[in-house]
C-alpha cells in the first residue's frame, strides 16, 4: 500500500479549476517532488491531503485511510509545513513547540522534551527562549518544520520548505529532510527549486493547470527531453557560422545560436567521444573557443520544455527547446513506469 494515494482529484474555486483530475502515489519511505509553475495546483493538492480542504471529486488516502471518511486517523499520521510560516510570533521557539506538543496530547514534560530535542536538531537551541518575532526568515522556517515534526508523523507534507532560505540554510534543510527519509518518513514536497527536487525526490510529478503533465524519476524526465548538448562559446561571433557548419554532422536536432552570448548549443547523441569528435572537426578551422562543454539537460530544461515557462528561480531559464523522444499520451498513468507527457504542453514529438 502506498503511503499517499491520490486518484482523480478535482477541485474548483468558482470559475478557477485548481485541479482537473490529479493522480499520484507516494510509496512508503520515499520522497515525491510535486513540481509546477505558480498556480499549477500544488498547494491545493497538499491542503486536500492534509484535510484542510475538501475536493469536489476523486479520492485521497494516507496509508489507506480516506481523508474525508477518516480525517482524524489521517491527521494522526501526517505533518504539514505550509507554504507560509505558521509560528506564533509572540511565543518563544520553545513555547511554540510545547504548545503544539500539547495540542497533540503529549504530557507537559514530553512536550517540553520533544521541543528541546527538535530545537537542538534544527540549530535553534540558542534562540529557544527568544520570541519568534525576533527570528530571521530562515529560523522561522526551521521552527515551522520542527513544529510539523512534533508528533513524529509517518507522512510529511512540505510546501516549498526552502523558499526564502539562503543557500547555506537550504543545504542544511536538505540534510534534515534527508535524515528524516533515512528514518523512514514519507515525504511529499513541493518546490520551485528544481535542484532541490533533483537532490531529494525519488519520483517527480509535474503538474500545470491542475493536470499531471509528466511523471518519472529525475533521470527519466531528463532523458525524455533529449540527450546531451555540446555547448561552445567563441571569442568572436563571426566564427559562429563556420563552427556551426563544422559540427553540423554531429547534431541530432537544430543547433541554437546565441550571437550575443557568442555561443552555440548542439543537441547530440553520445558522450565524451562526441566532444572529442567535435574538437577534431574544428582543428584547422581557425575558430577560437573560449569555452566548450558537454552538458546533460537539467531539470530546469525539463521544466521549461514541459510547461513553457522557466522555473521561477532558474538563472535566466533554460537554453533551447529541441526535445526528442516523448512518451505517448495517457492521462492517469500509474507511477513507477516510464515518464509520460500527458498535457497540452506535451513534449515536442510526443504526439507523433
Ligand atoms: N481559496 C481559493 N480561492 C480561490 N482560488 C483559489 C484558492 N486557492 C487556490 N486558488 C486558485 O487555484 C489555483 C491553484 O492554486 P495553488 O495555490 O494550488 O497553486 P500552487 O501550484 O501552489 O502555486 P504557487 O507555486 O504559487 O504556490 C490558482 O489559480 C489559485 O488562484
Ligand atoms: Mg503553492
């Protein structure tokens, strides 16, 4: 039995269809990354799963317990860190956590002990007796996540857990999340940082306009948008046409030329040997390279190609389009299989 199972979830807010039939499953002890642009429906999925919102139709279950029929059973198994910090500003860190422990019916001394342990774990022991109002954004975020762990949930929902954290705190948070998974916690994570999904998620589901448009592991999604790219930067833009001509035989799709950046990106099949081949072809060309490299598509490329927008945080978005193979259309495919593009943003070539 999957820890989290969602089938055919539909939710409308007046004229807005937030969810138009979402299916997903999270096997126990794994991390699912739920990705999608702003307004895609991620938080709506999380709120329905955490019993805060009722779906119009479809089912959501936590370890087999339906969120509508058995909300209390569900609540006893889950922890939620919402998209916006939910700590009480006028209580200290210690008091915030003790209060939540009491809400979960821990005895006073158990609540105190659990609060102390979690504050230590989240590097907040020194700030335990300060009111949360004086915490930095990153400290609040950590307190928030600590709060969601008070009752030792089997399933944790993290809605953009690292948004607003500096890079060092983000890496710290990834380590915390990793250690929770190592202890057996199942996690559903939404994020705008694709590197975060890449690093933490066993499986990824991409939604847009309330629909699943792709699913698979990070590697499956990357290979779905095509193989490697050869990327060249030349010292003089006037060299680009000759460069392009020389490496054209290696391209498996249209090269992308960026005159301003003096760069050329060529989709290729194969690995290091293609790079060697390309350099040989340039031997007597007179082209002066300032940079050359072989790059795998990253999740930002995948996201851009799937949704048509760059992820919010990618530096300037991904480079080119040029997707190659895509899966056949099949809405609501089960998890674990090959990645499948299912939406109207289906990968180039998916419908052929
Ligand atoms: N309570 C509500 N009332 C009306 N519309 C809502 C409500 N909650 C969500 N929506 C709408 O439903 C859609 C999905 O919103 P949701 O918050 O789930 O998106 P999201 O993927 O979490 O976005 P973000 O990345 O910005 O957090 C959006 O169009 C949003 O405006
Ligand atoms: Mg959201």
